[in-house]
């Protein structure tokens, strides 16, 4: 049986894990309540553009800036 050096096993590896993202790319979570009519409109408009509801709202809000 071969012996292995314990220093070679386990532990953090350089370059492993998620890469850090800049402050500009970070997203924030919000929670809000909307009426069923507004939700239906959101679903219809986002599907028409081929976007998720999240992407649709993000694009819509950024277009107002």
C-alpha cells in the first residue's frame, strides 16, 4: 500500500470556488405584492418579449433611468 503525504489531501485549492463579482453586478432581492391583474399583465408582457419576469422588470426599470 502506498503512503501519501497528508499535505496533498483536502483543504482549499488556489482558484477554487466562486469568483468574486463587482459591486455593479450584484443583485438585490425584493419582495412585493401585486394584484392578480398586474401579475397577468407581467406574465403576458414578459412572455411576449421572451424574457423571465425578473429580466423583464429589470430591463423596464433600467429603461426609466
